[in-house]
């Protein structure tokens, strides 16, 4: 469209010509044109009334998705995090970290909904929200809109790829324990050998391109994860009565607090999946009271606190980063649990791999002739699986890689970006930071926390890796 044909833009309505939001929901891509005469005539645009979702999520459906995204392998690392911080800091810190994560998710969802109303679009993704907030923010930040979108996309890519590397370490660690017990002659094999063997089935399964075809994988992952989790809880509570509580420390070395924070952040943070879940709803039930987010995160924080506390009490200061490794290999039930966790994480890998792979492919597809798309997808997926496996092989120490992922990626994606978006959103004409700009000071405080997690968490994670 030429400049002469463009409509006049009114700041109060945030109209955009030829603007379209491309949001991935399940395996469908929706392009939503905005700025029409009809939508501009509305007094107040409601995104939920204009969403065209083939299979919308109800309150319970969204709750299940959110719980699934937040209750992953990270929960098995919480006891080691509490062991690093001590009982008092561990329990209070887990609760406060959960509240902080919930708050930043609130900020992101609210910003997305507000910009949807102003731009007259039914839904926006994470990167699209960042782009739109900067695009229609104060003039000095508008040139940064494209950078904001790219930055969020890159953060999502790096976060998911690094998270998948953690999954590979989880899988191979569990399998290695079982093999070493039954075949002592290969106990000298390093974990990298198992990663190399895992590479073939992992590459084949990651060639699945449609989310609907990953549903059986999801079912297997859920069943085996619950089985492993229940067995772990049995062992955790069955031997706790013989533990002398005075042997467990209330406080630990202050220098280990950054490692605790980054580990809990890795375990709890699932901000990359929040907008897709919210975008799949046609009723405003995601945030608010009670709201899907508040209900789910209340359960998650409570469960993580209990597991962290009693896991530390049961297994002590030497508890491993994957608490399931504490189970006795001589017991059949423990062997089943370790096998189940390996299977669960293996099939979960494909689901987590879908998001960054989809982003990567959308960036590359436009540059490749359509006739070569099939072969290109196979090559790309194979290279990406090898890349993620290489990360895991280079950093096989589970607590170190969890600390790095939590401190570098989730502090940026889960804390820093949402509060920056909220600041830019409130710098506009209708923005409001509250009495004495308390919201601005609160956001600055969260930014400081994210930087603290980024630098101190990375330092101590790398230090621990090098000293190992």
C-alpha cells in the first residue's frame, strides 16, 4: 500500500495498516487482519470476542496445559536447590520466586491484552507483543520495535535449546545408573557414550512436524512421568521418620543462594508457553482472581516447596541434582522409576523441541525454494538435535547446566523482558505507574533481581563446573 493510501493514525486507537498477527496455536496458523472500518468504529475492542480458535480451551483445559508446562523435570532438582540454601532460605525463597514468576507472567499477559485492544487484534505471541509495545510506545523507543521482536525470538530459541540439553542429561543419567547396576563391566563409560547412542532415536523422533502427531508422545510422557514421580515420593517419605532433623541446616553458605535462585527459576519458569495457552481461550479467565494462572501457580509453588523441603530432609546435603538418582538401584521399584523418567523426558523432548524448531524453520523457509522444503526440514532438524546433544555433552554436570540455563536464559526471558515491556507500555499516553510511580520502582527492582540472577548465578554455576 502506498503512503497516499494510508489512513491517518490516531494514537488513542493504535490503528495499523496492513498489520497482521501470526500466532501459532496447535498446528494452525492464524493471520488476523486489523484496522478495518468496522473494528475502528467500536468503542472498546474485546480480543476474546474476535478469536477464531478451532478448539478453544476451557478453564480446566488451560489449567491442565499450564500445570503440564510448569511441572517438568525441574521439580526433581528442587531438593538440591534447598540443600544449597538451607531450609529457611530454601522454603521462603521458593515461595517468593514462585510469586515473582507469577507476577511477571501477569505483566506479560496484561501487556499483550492491552496492546491487542489498542491494535484491534484478537491475539499476539510473545515476540509480537514485544514488537507491538515498542512500536506504539513513546517515539524514542519505536525504532527498537524490530530489535525487541528479534531479541525475544532469540531468547526463546536459546532457552528451549538449552532446556532440551538438560533433558538429554536427565535421560542419559537415568539410563547410565541402570546400565551400571546391571552391567558393571561398562561402568567406566562416560555419559557422553549414552548421549551418542541416544542421538539416533532422538533424531528420528524429532522428524515429526505436526503437533497433533505428537499427542501419543505426550500421553506416554505424562503416564511415565506420574509413575516415576509417585515412586520417588514413596521413597522420599518412607524413610523420613528415621532422619534426625537437627542434622539438616537451616541456613547455608550465602554464596550458594544465586545457584539456588537460578535452579528454582529454571524449575518454575514456563513463560514461553503462557501466551499460546492464553491465546487458545475465548473467555477472559487466564489472569484475575481466581484465574487459571493464579490457581495453577499456587499449586505449583506449594508442590515445589513441599518436594524441596522433604527431599532435602530425606537425602541431606549431598542430595543429587536429579533426586531420582538417590533411589536404590537394587529395588525393582526404583529401577522402574528411573526407566520411567528416562522415557518420560525422552518423549517430552519432542514437544519442547517443537517450539524452537518451528521458530527456526519459519526464519529459514522463506529463503529456501519450496521444492526443497522437505529435505531442508530433515537436514535442519538433524543438525539442531546434534547441536543440542553437543551442548549436553559439553556440560554433562546437571546442576551446572540447570544453573546456567536458569541464570542466563530464564532470568532474561522470564523476568527482564516482561518488566521492560510493562515499563514501555506505561510510558505511553494512558500509562499509569501508580502513586509516586511505585510500579516503576517495583519494575526496576525486578530488573535488578534479574541482573543479579544473570551475573551471580552464571558465575557460581561456571565456578562449580570448573571446580568439579
